[in-house]
C-alpha cells in the first residue's frame, strides 16, 4: 500500500484511478473472499456437530422371540 502511492508522488506514469482500478479493488475483493472462505472453513471444521458412532448391530438384536 505504500509503494504505488509513493511512486505516484515521485512522478510515476500512473494515475490514482488506475491504481484503484487495477490494484486496490482486486486486492480488497480477494482479501474479503479469501478471509470469508478460509475463516469460514476453519470455524466450520472446528465447531461442526459430530455424529455419534452407534454400536454395531448383532444378529441377536434381530432374533425373533
């Protein structure tokens, strides 16, 4: 975030509009999407409901009285 504005101040052949359009907007959108996805996946995998394992079914459970 420092290099491009410093270059603009020192006379680089770029404009503030091109900086926002080709740098700030894509970077911000990428950070938002990446943050939501990776934070969401981490929280989901950490706090998801676990399914209790049931006891194995034996033939005695299905026997007729």
